C-alpha cells in the first residue's frame, strides 16, 4: 500500500520561497501521477499543481501559475513543489496525492479520498 509523506512547510514572509517535497518511503512514485493540493480550514480543497508519471504533462491552478513549479525526480523518488513569490493567501496545509490512473487535470479536481494515496500534509504560513 503506497504511503506518501510531505515535508518542507514552514513560516515565511510574503515574497519569499519554499520548496515542498513528496516522498514515498519504501515504495516507488515513478508510475504515479502526483498532485499538490492545499486546504484552509472552512474552505474547499484546491488542487494547485499536478504532474504525470513521466513528467511530460503538468497542470497548474490559475492562482499559482507563474509562481509555483511542480517537478519530479523519479531517480530520487521525490516530487517537488517550488513556491516562489509567496502571498498570504497561499497560507494553507499542503497535501501530496498519488494516483495511477487519473489524468493530471482530473486529478487536480479530485478530492484526496478519491486518490490512491495522500499524505498528512505540511503547513505553510505566509505572514509578515
């Protein structure tokens, strides 16, 4: 059973950067499409970036286009979310999700519970 673990969250000031990582200890992510999602208490889950298993197809939410970059290093079994020019409205818990069958656009519109695996999340706070 695939398990994914997020890391890299923290507290930063507006305009700064963070890089989140998604790993799968003891398993391989290479066959899975991977997505990054975020949620603020009381608000809906938002799929911010999703990448196909081979990395050739990527989807970004409009809210992060031009600021966030999703990438994967299958040799290191890790998927990254580089977040630049962070804004206070990026504050949320960020989750990594993995799925064998969904296309990236559909994956980013899914609930975490619809995916094959998802992590416990890593908090990101953007505040001065």
